[in-house]
């Protein structure tokens, strides 16, 4: 039985990593050993970034809701507590959209929250 060398599979693996490293600066996109490290770090960072984006959006929504709530004479925490007591289940994303696009509707929700707080 003849010996089978692994050159083809190694080449495929190297090309896969180098393709992911395309656009990186200098040796990071040319040399396999350095590109592999850069790609591993980039993939880890992109995974973390997808989780971080969700946190950033929630912070943005809360800031918008708080600003609109203060225009209506209440705070964010009192507004959310009042809505919970009143049994109104609206998520923060929709509340922040209401605060921007429908101030009258948001003001009505704020009054309901104040009455139930």
C-alpha cells in the first residue's frame, strides 16, 4: 500500500484560513501561521460583538424611554413599574419607537403608568 501524503488537505485548510484573513494588514493576510491567529481572534471578537450589540440596543431604548418619560413628568423606573402594575406588556423596543414616532400614545401610556404607580 502506497503512503498518502496530507498535502492536499493541508493546502485546503490553509486556503480556508487565508480566505477568512483577506483584507487583513501585512503578514496577517499572507502567512498561514500569523493569519490563523488573527482569524481566531477576529472570530472570537465577532461572536462577542454580536452579544454586545444586543446590550447596546437595550441601553439605547432605555435612554430614549427615560427621556420621553421625563418629558411626561415621570422617570423611567416609575413608568416601567406603573406599566407592569397596570398589566401593560410592551417591550422596550416598541416603547422607544412609540416615544419617537407617537408621542401622544406614549403620553397616554405615561398617564396610565402614573395612575397605577
